[in-house]
C-alpha cells in the first residue's frame, strides 16, 4: 500500500490543479480590491522562514483565503457597560431645622412631590424665633429715636441665619407684629426624595427634614472592566439607552473617572452626565452605556490577520512571489483591527483570513523535512510536482499488489 504524504493546504491545491514550478504565475485576490495581485505558482512545503508559500488566485478562493492591505490609522474600540442612573449631586439640597420647635402646618405632605424654589414646606413655631422677632421690633424703635441702626442690622441678620425669608423679615417690620409661626421654604426647585417630618412633630436644631433633587440633568454611572480603563478619558462622548425607554437615545459627555476600583467586582465606575428630557430617566434605573474610543495611531490590520501561536504572533505577508510567515509585535486591539507595533509597514499586503492554513502548511513542511533528513533523504518539496508527491512511497513500506488484495478478499469470504 502506498503512503501518501498528508498536506493541509497542498491537498486543496492539488484538487484545484496545481501549477508546476516555473509555470506562469497567477494573480492572488485582494480584500476590498486594495491588495496588489501577486504571482504565485504551486505551493511547495517548506520550513518557516525559508521562503514563500505559493498559492494561486483560484486556489486561494477555494480555500477561503482573503487578503488585506496594512494601513496607518488609529485603533477604534467601543467600550460597553451596564449603568445605573443616580441624581445629579450638584442638584441635591438638604433642608435642616436651624432651631428647636414644633411643626404646626406641613405643606409638603408627600414624598416625590415637585417643589419650586421658594415654595412653603412647613410652618414652624419656635420660641427662639418669637424672641428674635421681638428683638427686631425693639431695635427698629431704637433706630428711629437714636438714629443708630447697627442693632437693627444685627437683629435682621439673626433671623436670616435661621432661614427666615427676607420678605418675611420685611413684613414683620412693616406690620410691627410678632408672628407665632414662621414659614420654612424650599431652597431650590426639585423633587422631594426624602421627607422625615409629619405635622405636629417636634424637631430639633440640625435635624434632617427634607432631601430635594433637581432631576433636569442626571448622572449615569457605568462600571467598566480593568482592561478598558486605559482607553477612557474625561471628555469622551457616550450614548445611553434604557430597556424601559425603547426608542430613546441619550447623549452626554464622560465627566468623571472615579479614582479606585470596586474590590468585589474589580470594576471602575465612570460618570456620564445627560440632560433628562421630560424627566424620563428615573433615579436607580438600569441602562447601557456605549463609549467609542480612539486609541494610538499606527499600522493596523484586521484582527484575523494576526495569528497567535502561543510563543509569538505571526502575520502572513504577500512578497517574493508567495506568502511569507512574518513575526510581528502587536499593540492595542480594536473592535475589528489590531495595531502592529513592529513587523509590518503601511501598504504591505497580508492574508486576512484562513491564516491557520498557512501556519499548518509551514509547520508540516518543516516536520516532513526533518523526517526525511533523519531517514538520510533530502526532500525538496518545492521542486516536486503534486502528482509525484501523491505516488511517493515511504522506505520500507510493503507494496499493495493485485495478488495480495485477492488473497485478503478470499480470507474474508472463508471467515464465518
């Protein structure tokens, strides 16, 4: 029986009708019409780095091989992450009690209510405020008789520091009347996220009564993995979508990168600020963030054009009338391209797909050459036509004759 040498890409070449050594070269296809046609004859097996692997345009097409041209461009990479919407901290306001007293009238009676700046939140009875009003009126009378208004200014300032509105102070002086209750008003427009008081409750100075948030702009905080940290920076644009808001796309800048990672998830939080049109985005809503980043500029090729072998990275460059395995040094990876820091130049035509076929071919050629060398034989596969390879016998192998085949058939028929 004849032993046929198994060849990876050579099997395809032989089936297509291999060109003989020295025949007219064929043009190799190029991806997108950019790759320059290269003359290549039949593909000889060879050790890696000893010369080109040859393949014709028809053979490349049948084997699924495509070509591309290395170009100088930046590496584009898209960072995607899940995110949570939180209130804009610059729009948060806390309303505290400045004096001890009792809530006699509560105007903001429910959480979630929208309050405009200056709206009444509650009316407070506080003995200290009553005393401060009396001092104000006394200072007013003294100023009218003595002409000095320093005491009057101090009495006004004292009420103002206790969050008594300016218009209420003016009204007290105009009516010359001490009010039992004074009104506590909202410092800014927003939604009441927290309400910690009920009507009739006694409150103490420093107690937290309300938390008000301006939701006209909102923060989106995605969590990205460590590998994405080098490509994000403040000022990049981001797109935000929510499953709860189909058809709505929100755009905003990346405004802050937090200084430390979450120890449990090993992720880093970012902050994207977006306008909240129609208050559609609710705090604590989950969404998805997409940030398109632009990396360093250099020689870029398709991702599939670089083959990692475990010990190094290879690109298969079309030159010298064939395809040459070339070690390369890779840099950052993008969505569809990879930066090659060393080993390629702009304009080089490379194999963009089926690179594993060329790697297998070069490795098999090196292995066959080693076997033949150990057996004391020289193997010049580059000069041996494909038809002769098919008929080549291995030394020491028994010939499969017609008598031998007939004898095996008779033996099988006699078996029960």
